C-alpha cells in the first residue's frame, strides 16, 4: 500500500466533534503504527532534504507529536508554540481569528534567533489561522519561515492559499481531503 493510502486508512473521521458540523480527523490510530509514523517522518524530512532549516516549531498539542520527531530527524532544535498561558518563561504572543472570536498562541522569547530558518509543523491545515499566527511569532523574533509542513490538508478550506499568499511559502502536506 502506498504511504498516502496507508495514512488515510489510519485516520478516522469523528462526525460532529468538537461541535456540530465539524468532521474531526482523528490521527490517534496512526500513532499506533510505528512503521507508518517512521515513514511519515522520513517522507517529510526528505521533502526538506536540501533546504537549510535551523529549527522546527510545532503547535500544541497534536503538532508536537510529529514536530519533535521531525526536529530529531533533522538534528535541529524543537520550538514549542503553545496556547495562551501555558509557557512559563518570557514569551511573545500572537492573536488570530477563530470562527467565533479570537485565540492566541505564545512562544518563548529566546526560542528563535534572528535569521533562523524555521520549519512550522502541525498535524492538519484547515483555515490556516493557527499556522499563520505561528509564522508571525517567528517573524516577531526576526526568524524566517522555512516552510509549512502538515500531514493533512483540508482542501475545501482556504488555508493553503492563505499561507502561500501571506508568507510566500507553499505548504507541504502528505494527504488531502
Ligand atoms: P486552522 O487554524 O483553521 O488551520 O486549524 C488548524 C488547527 O486546528 C490544527 O491545530 C488542527 O489540529 C485543528 N483542526 C482544525 N480542524 C480540524 C479537523 N477537522 N480535524 C482535526 N483537527 C482540526
């Protein structure tokens, strides 16, 4: 079976979670298959093979699952981006729009050095709001967005186009719906 087919077979749809009308893509069955996890890490790192990457930044919480593995495979630092109020040290903050209201993500203010090329990773790209806020955090510290990496893209939402037009980086993903 091809890797993309295998990934699709290991992601389950949870209808109306966390609320009515949302089809939640649950990646937990994927985490139970170490061979597929290893293949995913290999595929993503191969995509960025020749590019200079100084750190991987990933978004709480599901972004951490593969984000840390990617940083290990690329042998670069891992930078956690968390929901507001979770990080203990000096931090910077970025707000972004949700369907109803706003949310914020934060990053430690010493996590990215000026000029670093930072790869942003999350499990899934929907509207692009979260990854866009992560990119702005990197830019606040004078880092550069090396790329956006996802396992899943929801292609019926405008996240991919939004990230590309705002940050001039074409998002990379392994499967789409
Ligand atoms: P967005 O900011 O709209 O691109 O949403 C992406 C973030 O929300 C990621 O951290 C995803 O884990 C989560 N997310 C959004 N929609 C879904 C979905 N249908 N299934 C699973 N996670 C989702």
